[in-house]
C-alpha cells in the first residue's frame, strides 16, 4: 500500500510518500526556520499561517517527486498530536479533506510515533526484531520507550524539565548562536576540546529519567564568571559532552535493566555526530545492535509519519474522520491494544 503522510506539528510543512511502510518515494520538507529565527523560537500564529500557504504546494510536490497519482494512494497518515494546535489543524484538515475526497482510510499519528518509525525506514528488517528500546531526543521530548510489538509503547524514562533539543537550543542562546541552536552548538563544539570545560551530569537515582536544567544553569554561570577568557568552542564542546554522556549512560542503564539488546536513537538531536559516536561506542561495548535513522529523517518530516501510518493501517486502525487534534498527549496512549 502507498501512504501519503502529512506533518505540520511545529514549523515544518511536510508531505511524504512511502510504499510498504519502508520505501520512501518522496519526502518534501518546507522549513520555516528562517521565518522564526528573528524571534529566537517558533511563533505559533506565524507558523499556522505559513502552513496554510505551503500545504497544497508541498503535497503536490511530494506526489510529483514520487511519481504517484492520487488514485494510487491507498491511505493517508497525518500528525494529529502533540504539537502547536493551530499548526496541527492545518495538516489534519488537509488530510481529512483528501481522505474524504479520495475515499481512502486515514491514520492519525502521534508525532513521537513518527520519530520512532524513522528507525524502521532505516532498518526494515527490524520489523520482526522486538523487543526494541528507543531513545527519542527531540526539541520537546526526551524519552526512553520500550516496544514489544508495532504500535505498542511503554514509557521507561522521560525528562523532568527540558528536552535534550531544548537544552541545545537554550545553550545556543547563552553562547550567542542563532536559532535553531542544536546544529550551531554541534558545529562550534566540533572545533573545541570537550575535556577543557567540565559541565555537571545529572542522574536521577534508580529512575531512567533525565534532567538538563542543571547543566544549563552551569553553562549560564560559567559564561558569566569566565568573562570571555575561555574559547567558546571549548565551552560548547564541554556543554555538548555533558548532554551526550547523560543520554548515553542513562540509555546504557536501560539496556542493563531490561536486557534488551536492540536499540535506536531518533528525533532531531539524533542528528548530532558526537551523540552518534557515543551511542555507537556504547552499543559495541554492550554487544547491542544500534539503529540510527538517516540524518535528514531525524528532524521533522512526513515520510516518518507515512511509515508509522502504514503500520497503523496494517493493524486496521483506520479512524473515522471525526478524530481529534491535541496539543498534549502521551505516546503510551497511542498504543493499539491487541
Ligand atoms: N546536530 C544537532 N545537534 C544537536 N541538536 C540538534 C541537531 N540537529 C537538530 N537538533 C535539535 O533537534 C531539535 C529539533 O528536532 P525535532 O524536529 O525532532 O523537534 P520538534 O519536532 O521541535 O520537537 P518534538 O519532536 O519533541 O515535538 C531542535 O531542538 C534542534 O536544535
Ligand atoms: Mg519532532
């Protein structure tokens, strides 16, 4: 079955076409990052209006790139939660209208479920390799999820304050780097020595939870006291290293406590080279299989939504057109009970 996916949860208008749940035929992403850069973050009203402008052209481009006609589409998938409500509504309205007009089934997809399924696009054979541990590291979430079968999610750990991507973005602001900050911090850090500025790491007892507020405060305090003496690249490298080590060690503890030997890292921060190196080294030391999505599928895109939707439609989870759109919703609630 060929599925058209639509994603508008934040500041990317995206449409993607996926065949058989694993073959990406097209993935068009219209980013609004430049539009929001002057505000230092996403302005919801501006994002919604831009989605309205871009939605139809992006869908048409995705079909064109895929070489697929309307009639060849077997299903639709759309991000309906969580995200900016006004932004989500643009994508959901477009997808519902298309599903109605084309008389094809539609699957509402949880945005984090989409990030998770970017892993299955990178490793289609994973489809019968459960259980699986997933570290989702994105702009708004940092979670460790256990999957025992498709579309079933158990939350093992989450952040108590900032998400990892948020920590990168806020750190970037403290370092006077532009928005979006993650790639900027990573680029600066690649020129620095991570051992020169040691930042604190937080571990929350026996839990698999995360906290990044301490390292963020440490960065702020360091910059204020340092008075420009230390090379900014070394500061960025030390800051990035603390985030990477916290993520790696906590995931390693999840591997020890569950005994699960297959894991993936997904979401925007999974594009971070230093994090990838650290996870690869840990996977090798633990004798685990690590799956990393293609870099362009780490940040928001509709191919991952189409892939997740394909699996949901295989589980006969086609929804009536009355399904809701939600700003907040835990991933565990997206589980399909068997
Ligand atoms: N190379 C990188 N290094 C570190 N962080 C990065 C890198 N590339 C992207 N990021 C971060 O990833 C985040 C964007 O990821 P993503 O698009 O998945 O987040 P989001 O969709 O805004 O949030 P969520 O998925 O939680 O709703 C931003 O915080 C960005 O700074
Ligand atoms: Mg995202």
